[in-house]
């Protein structure tokens, strides 16, 4: 596993936990996870799960 794959996995796990257990905004969550912007976070999340963060939260 490469560094970037590990980073993606850790960010994804953190994002899923936050989306399930808090009402933090997508923009704040992206910042907390180290993404340069919410659009980058949304694209990465959708690539890994097939859902946008908002869809996953519902």
C-alpha cells in the first residue's frame, strides 16, 4: 500500500465516522481532514464510496 492509498483510507474512515456521528458541515470536515477544499473532498469521497458525503450522511 502506498502512502497516498493509506492517506485516502484514513481520511475516508475519519470522514465516515464524522458523517455518521456529527452534524459538522462538509466544508469544515474537508478542512479537518486536510483537503485543500470541499470540492476535492467530495470528489475523493465519491470515488471511494460511490456517494457524495451528503448522500452518505442521509
